[in-house]
């Protein structure tokens, strides 16, 4: 921060000087153009035709960094908006570790290995955030989760293990879209110019969107797990239990659809209806869970209990999404 005195010209306009080193850092020169904006009580001056970038992120591999930690670190660097992640070691990166890096990159949209050496691997993100409509991408993400849950329950009813596996794999792949959405939201929060280009003019709006993306991510996780547990069932549940699961899944899907609509349209009434329906899901879950625990303990009864718990988890995060909708109304 630098404090400068506001001065006036003979014509009565106001001027303020800018520190020379700031001008150099921004690549400006005499005669260069700058934007001047009034933003929430602050005067913002920024160069025309530039967009601030997030610096590269170094990631050091040492003996304590296992496969999971390496993948989490690379993913975190991506979500935080870094365009370059430099993975390096004091000595040689082991072939096994390079395989882990490649597998982590496969789960990130737009990331490629741009350079590779014995002791260093440079990852570069090639995604232009302006190529993605954040709202439409969120809508697609929500629709994918609904389809995964719907197909998982359909597979349970028909005993179609291939459909359950397909639903699980689609749910797993949707995590790539989740990470991209979180990256876009965080970039928007950090970069005012990018927000303007994305036609999001209020930082509070994109913060609430980031919260909604987080809740949609948990919904997607539970939908994927429901599909996984359906694969684990060896026989179809008894008709009353199957009917209860289908009704519970239908209610939960309706809650998610309504919550997302409430969020996008900023409809308080719709959000309220979602919150009110959670008791209905809890009662259904308790009935299914109690019925499954009364039976002889088996892999089958455990899978049914886990399916019901996953559907309840989706309903819980649909309520969280409805809460996000309420925040967006009063943002």
C-alpha cells in the first residue's frame, strides 16, 4: 500500500501519481491506457487489455509424499487457479511417481504435461475460463448427478449390474467437471476483470456459486456411491424395501431439481419447499434402515443400508443447496 496526496489541476480536475515501480511491473508506459472504475467505495485503476495471472506453483516431492498426497496436491494447485504446477524432487523422480503424476493429470480438465525431466515435471493448464459458461456448466453437473442416481435405482430394480457399473463410472468422471467448476469459481473470486468478462459483476454472487458447486459436488459423490453399492448387491431387495428405496430416491431427486431451480432463479419459496421435505426423507431412511438391521446380518442388508444412507446424503446436500439459494436471494 502506498499513500499519495490528491492534487488538483488548473482546470479543477483531480489527479494522483502512481509509483514508478508499479508502472514498470504492469508494463505500462507514458500514453498507456488504464481503466478507472468506482467499486464499492474504492477507486480501481487497472491496465487496459490485461488480465492478472496466478503465479506458478512449485510442488516438492519428498519421502513423505505418497500417491494420495501427490494427487491431492496437484488437484489443489489446479483448483486454486494455478496455470503452471512444477513438480520437482531434489534428486530423481521415480518412474512410479511419474505414473502417479500422469494419472492425476488425467483427472483434470485441460491439464497437460508440457515438460518432463528426470527431476522435474511441469504441468500446464490450457483451459480458457471464458470458454465455459459457469451457470450452464453447473446445470450440466446437477443433471449428471440426477441421471447417475436414477440409473442406479433402475439397476437395483432390474438387477442390471452393467447399468449400475456404467452409472458409477459416469459419477466418477463427473469429478473432473466438479474440479473445473471450483477452479472457475475461485478464479472469478480472485480476478475482478475475469468476473466482468464472465458477466458476473458481484463478487458475492460468485462466492455463493462456489458454495453451491461444493454442495453439488457432495451430491455427485453420494450418487456415485449409491451406484457402487447397487453393484455390491447379490440379489434384489424384497418388494417393500425396493418400493421404499424408489420412493425415497424419487423424493430426493425432486428436492435436488427444485433446489437447483431455486438457486438459479433466486426463488425463496422454492427453496423453502425443499427444506420442508427433508423430514419425509428421514422417515423413509429410518424405515429402510430398521428393516435392514432386523434381518440377519449379511452383505445384502449392509448394501441396502448403504444405498439408503447415500440417498439420504443427497437429500441433505439438496437442502444445503436450497440454503445457498436463500443466500443468493438476499445477496
